[in-house]
């Protein structure tokens, strides 16, 4: 099971691009990320994301009036067994501001994602955004590493 097997028993934060690649079938990421989402569904991997991800995911489908993709994202981003969608709270926003103060290049949405991951006890942050590789107290795993790029 490779990387997914390595994630078993850990709490993994899923950045928005993980859902885009899996749902929209972006090669070469689609198969390993769909496997990961199946592992989350079966409970072998615990995953977390922020409600912010839903807003990020809906932008293009709303602009394109792609109603079925909007519905798919809305359905997918609901808390359930092994998957937690965390609301943006005041403590998360305060931590995001602190992160931006110390990592000036960090964008606010990214700081909110990192703050949510840390507040939720995640040990791994899965993204394909190389600029987030310096996220403090998290092992940042790039989607490209899952496919050997």
C-alpha cells in the first residue's frame, strides 16, 4: 500500500488540491488520492480538512455553473467516520495570524489550513503546494511524492 500504508494510524490534513485531483481525475494523482480517500472511508486513515476547503473547491464549479460538481464537493466535505471537517473558529484565526506574522510569505488561506491541521492534532499535511513545505510541527507530504515525481 506504500505511502497510504505509512499514513495508517496517523491524522492527515487534506489540503483543497487533494480533493480537486481525486474528484476531477487529475493525472497522475487521481489513483493514489482516490485510494487514500477510500482508506479514510474504511477508517484505516484518519483525515481532517477545514470548512475553508469547501469554499475553495466551489469557486470554479460555481463560475462554470457545473451543478453536479458543486453537489459532489458539498457531499464529500461532510464529517463522517474517519473524516472531520473543522469549522473556522476564533482560536484558529488567531493562530493563523500568528503563523502569518512569523512566516510572512504565507497566504491567509494557507495559514488557516495549517492552523486547523495543528489544532486538530494532525501529524501530516497532504498538499501539492511546495510553498507550504515549511509548515511548523507538521510533516508536509506532497501529492507529487505519492506518485514518485
